[in-house]
C-alpha cells in the first residue's frame, strides 16, 4: 500500500498500525490490513521486531483468505495493490522494507 500520511507519505509499505487495548497482535494485523487494503488475512508467524522512530514494530507473515481478492486503498492508504516480487524495485519503499522482504522471500 502507498502511504497517504506521515511518516513516509508517498512511499510503499506493508499495512500496519496500532494494537488496540485488549486486542491480540494477530487480530490487529487482520484488522489493519482490512482497513487499509480491503483484504481479509490470517496472520501467522512473527517475522521480527524493530524500532522506527518512537515506534516498536512487529512484523507478521499474513496470508489472504481469498488470494483473488482485489486490494483497494482505505484509511491512510492512497493506493493498494498486489505486487510481484520481481516488480518491487519499481516502487519507492519505506526504509528497511526491501531488506525485510528479501529475508521473507527466501
């Protein structure tokens, strides 16, 4: 999804956001992904943790419930789409995302 709000407005990133009080992290992944892309996912394996500015970020692998679902931008996204691994270099990505995705693709 292409971010519409700071930080990193205009850059492409993974869906994400805050975990609400009392919410499980995997439930937050599913909620945020749906809010930002209209795609329903099942969150699985934790891939890693990092800090960006004042935020602690945990990344999870998530799989779409319907792989044929069409992504649509919502909430703070200005665009959303499926992108093939071979096309990633064409997108200006948020800092560290290319390295994370390279690790996941192995």
